[in-house]
């Protein structure tokens, strides 16, 4: 049985579709305080984690610690539409989580794989950017 983490960052319809697609897997779902009780009644087999607030900005340390100590096979970030925007705060949380595969999941049930962070590649890109900006500064002088 796969261990899955879901971010409830979309409408009920998208979440319902995702839970249906995932079937009887072992699911943890980060959910807003105002929705926790309603979802717990509707989906009793899912472990809902109350984020103790309504938004995913500045999650409490206890929540980050709880999910970062686990190893997930899959992670899903849901969208209410076809595409999402302004998910930088979610991606900051994702960077702290240990997972095998991560996906954006949209309202049509499409999964878009999120590439894993590659520290070596990121380092070389930063070095390249600094090198190019140094060249431009030297050209200006």
C-alpha cells in the first residue's frame, strides 16, 4: 500500500476525484481547520491533518515536523482549475518533505509530474548566472 500526501488546495470536486482515483491507499491530507470536521465525516478512511489555519502560509512547525518525518511514495498538490498559480508557499513546504514522486493534480484529473530538486544542477545554474552577470558588468566598464 502506497503512502500518499495530499494538499487540499482546491475545490471539493477536485479532491473527490483525486480520492476516487487513489482508491484505498494510505492517504494523509493537509486540510484547513474549517474543513476538517466535514471531510473527516465524508472520508473516514483518510487521515486528515488540520493545518490549524485557513491558508498554507507559515504552517505551524508541528505540522511541518510531522509530515517531514514521514516518507511518502506520492505527493499531490491539487488545482481548482486546469492550471494553478501562486503556489510558491506550497512548493516551499514540498521542499521539506521526503517523497518519491510529486504531482500537480488539476480539475480534469490530469497529473503533471513535479521534477525533483537537483542540487548539483541548481548549483551550476547559479554559477552560470553569476558568471554571465560578471561578464556583462565587465563589458559596461
